[in-house]
């Protein structure tokens, strides 16, 4: 059983490395999209691009936290200690989400508003926030 538990962090690391490699693939960064300042109609970059390095560092730390929690469970550490670490993990994930949300509102939504396309972006972000908070998503027909 101990051998199987030792493989868990390695398997998680392999999966996250695989996902990270795909997430950092050039197609994400080099998509044919121009920064808002270039003023090309119908195009703008993802606004989190300016915080990309910080986001990736935070996500790497989160991976380490997950591996640490797995080790705690392998060593059968005290439940409260594990719960404290899961709380810290949740806070770290929330911080990443908040940074992406801030960048989205300040970049993508602002750019869409300048182009007169804000409504669809505002509805989209409100639905995401509702899901994040565990609230029901409103239907498309708003009265």
C-alpha cells in the first residue's frame, strides 16, 4: 500500500506537468491576436498575458502545496493539520482566480466596452462569478 501511495504524488506531478506543458504551449501565447493598443479591429490579447509569469509561479507553488498535502496523507498526519493546508491551498487558488478576474475586467471587458461589445462579456463574467460562489447561473433571458 505504501508503494501505491508513493506513486500518487509522482502521478499528480506528471499530470500537472503535462497540463502545464499544454497550457504554456506557444499556441496560447502566440495566437494571432494583437494588443489593444495596436487598435486592430476585432482583436485583442488575453489581458492576463502581462501577469503570465506571476500566474505560472503561483500555480507552481500550488502544485507544491498539493504534493505536500498528499505527503501528509501518506504519513497519516493529523486531520486538522491537513485541513489547515487545504484551506491555504484554497486561498492560493482563490488568489490566482482573483488575479485573472482583475486582469479580465481591466483588459478584456474594458476593451470590449470601448468597442461597444461589453454586454456579452459582462454577462459571461457574472455567470462565472455566480458559479464560483455556488450560485445558480441566470438564464439567457433576463427580465
